[in-house]
């Protein structure tokens, strides 16, 4: 949910103090937190050697972190031999040495002032919900962590949860995850049912057949796409993925110019092959009437882990193809059709487009269509194209 602006760091401070989670102690004086938000806001408007300033700032006493901490389970605490001044310029200078995905800049109170005490290498495990997969998120501190992701874009988190943020000059109190919507999984319902039916046909003749739940098929597919999106965003070049209906493929390919098209053989359908192998592996190892995502999340067998890694390598393939100008084209069975696709400029441009404010798109903001017309164009009656683009 977005609360209307304009809003600035003092507004974010008031919001965070009011909504700080009960049972979690604020490890920094509220006044110092306000100073940190102000400095982070100023740093977000700068660049270092042509690179945008992005970083995570941990506000806690370094003595609260264990000496024997390890990345991906906690942090590897690296203290400077003497504290550094806390300022927007110092944050800017340190940001290249603290990659957003793996390292935090550490600061705490020293003689009633904020000082930078060093770096804390967390590793990328905290990104598990974004990357996809079964890994759990380690919670190693309840101290405030400030994310700086772009000009004027701040977020304050506690124990992995968003407390509040600034986005487009407005206060944000929740992240919008399109994978939590009802409409997106609904677009792939027929394809999930195809997988269920194919698996059931493989179970014919068995004394105790095991069916597969929609939750498993849906979540594995979502996590594969999450990993691809994260890789595209991490490469900092942007990208787009187009999903087309298999039955209307010829009409769709007339609406886009596909520079590189693959042969329609098994490697382009490898995701479906791996998914069915994974389901068969789980079904053959149980007497339960069905298997779902919870069963997969708890299964630590080497065979399943190997299949999961193979599926995530497909995410890397898709992300790599997105590096070329133009979109990567998949069908709704996740078959890779080709890449370097351009939406035809001959399609009529919409007068306006709408940006969703909530995950289901019930609340929307209108924007001029001319800004987007060349990039996407509207779907035609005979060719339904699902569009998803990510910019750095």
C-alpha cells in the first residue's frame, strides 16, 4: 500500500518509529536514526565514478555481532582500526566496497554521534525470497537496516521485514510482489493442469498412485522466474520477457519481430522435462496420495537438489538471452522460443497506460501512453501477449 506524498526523510522517521515491530528493540537513538535517514537520502542522489550509489546500512553496535559470525548464517564483521565520520560523502565513497547484495556498511553511536565502524559481510542468503528456492532466510539482527536503491529511494527493514520506505516521494508500507496476485497464476492454470494430467498418465498401473498439487507446479515455476528476474536486474542492463499463448503462436510472431529463433526440439522444452522428472522423483518416494510444495521444501535428497539446480540454471540461460536488445520469448509452458524480439511498431499506440498501485491492479494510476507505445503496444484480439520488463 502506498500513502500519498510528498514525503521526505523526517516523514519516514515518524512512520518507522510509529510502526517499529513490537518485541524488537530499536538499537539506535531515534534522533540518530533520523540523521542516518537524512544522510542516506542525500547519498542516494549521488554517484561514485559514474555508478549509482546503492548500499545497505546496518545501524547497530558492532559488539552486538559475534566474533565468529559467518556469511549466509550471520555476518562476517570487519571493523576499521578507528571509526570513520558518518556523512553522505563517506557513504558514497564506501558504497562500491559494500556490494548491495552481499555487504552492509556498519554504523553505530559513538559519544552521542553516529560513526561508521566498518563493514558486515552477510552473503546473499537474505535474498532467498527474491531469488526463489527452498533456502530459509537467516535472521541475525533486529537492528534497523536502511536500503538505498536509487535516487530518493529508501527502505527501513527489521529482521527481514519492511517497516517503511520512500518511493516516488511517497511513504510505502508494503512491497508489491506480483507473484502474490491471483491474476498471474490464473494465466498459467491450464498449463499446470497439463502437467498434472501428464503426471497422472505416468502413474497409471501403480498400486498407490500419487497425484501432484497445483502448489508445487506453481511455486517451482515462480521461483524459476524470480531467479531469472533477479539475474537480469543484477546485470544492470534491463530486460524483458514475453509469454505467448502456444495455440496462437503464428499470430503472435506476426506481431513481433523475432531476430533469433530456436529449433523446436527438446532442449528448448527442458524446463517441462525437469519439472516432470522432479515430480516423478517425489511421487515414487512416498505413499502419500499427493505431493505439494511443502513436501518439496522439506525434501533434502541429493537427486531433488540436483534437479532444482538444473532448473535454476535455466533461469541463468533466460537472463543471459535478455542481455541482447529485444525481448526473450517463451510460451506459457516455459518453452524458449527465441530472443531479440521487437514488438511491431505498426501496432496502434494506446492513448494511456495504467500503473498498478496494488497487486491485483484494482487501484491504478494513469500515465501518458506515448511514453510506452514503442516499447510494448497493445495486445491484439488474436494474440495475447503477457509483458514483463525490468529496468536497472
